[in-house]
């Protein structure tokens, strides 16, 4: 791996190891790898299609923990687990891929489900003798794209620890999904059977996308309430105590 724009780093005087700096080819390979992770989610989701809680079952197959969805560091470990914690050797750390938003469960899961919604709608319309009005198609695609964009932004905010901003984008994504579900039912197809199957499958994915938004919003909301009702007053009193001295 060649040097990747670390020469002008003014934040420190340390030397960056040559083998930890990535060039464009390395990042291209990394993006392809993260695309495969989205495909792996689709496979896991299809296996869990008839489970009572599809998202939970899919998360287990993906190896995700509950805390991974919001990037909150609130793991509860018992004494035996804490004793088993060992430092990771430096050579192993250097072999690890970097962590980016592409690996965030919100990004992976929503990217996979939106991919299905796009491809299934395109496939249905390509083989539909009853073409919909252009304004209906535009409105549906626009609302779906708006929801996906807000989900991606929410994943980025959660990854950066901006939970309140992430909460705003999740609410927008949820609202856009509701509009997408409403518009989706206005389409028609020359085959009622094909259209019914399409509606059932797309509704399942949209309901799960809304469920992802609601679950993550609930987790973020709990931490925001904790911050404002407990940590902020605590910090305030601590600052008052410092000011007295």
C-alpha cells in the first residue's frame, strides 16, 4: 500500500506506518467488500423471511449485537468476560480493515432493503402492459429516494455520535416511507396476481425499514433523555463546584 495523503497531517508529529496507509486501489477493493456485505444481508434476510422477528434473526446471522445498531458503547460484561479481555497485537491491528459507515448495521440493512424495493419495482414496470402516469412514478421514486437518503445520513450521524441529528433524519426517513407505501398501492398491473405478490413483498420490506427507524430512534431517544436529564445537570453542578474554587 502506498502513502495516502498523510504527509500534510498537521495534527501530530508521529510517523504513519507505510502499510497502514491506503491508496485508491485499496479503497476500491474495500468498497467492493462492503458491497458483498450488503449482499450477505440480503441472503440472511431471505433465510429469515418467515421468522416472527425477521430483523432480529437476520442480525444474528450477520453477527450483529444490539449495541451495533447505534454504536453505543454500553456493553455489559461480567467479571469473567472482563478477565478474558486481552490487548490485540499491533501486527493484527495493522491487518484489520478500517471501520467506516459502510459497516454500520443501519447502512447495510437499509441499503439492502432499498435495493430490493428498487429492483422489484423496476422489474414489475418493465413487464407491465398498464404503464402508470409519469407523475405517480416520479412521486414514488422521489419519496423512496428521500427515505433512503435520510437513512444513509442517519447512519453517518450515528457513526459520528450525533444521535440527536440522527434522530431527525430517521424521523424524516420514516415519514418518507409512509408516503412511499401510500403511493405504491396506487400502481396497477395487467396481472392482479403479480401485482398482489409485488405489494406483499414490498410491504414486508417497507415495514421492516420503518421498524429499523423506530428501533434505532428508541435507542437514541433513551440516550438523549439520559444526557439531558442526568448528565447535563451533573456537569452543571460539577462546573459550579469548580467555579467556587
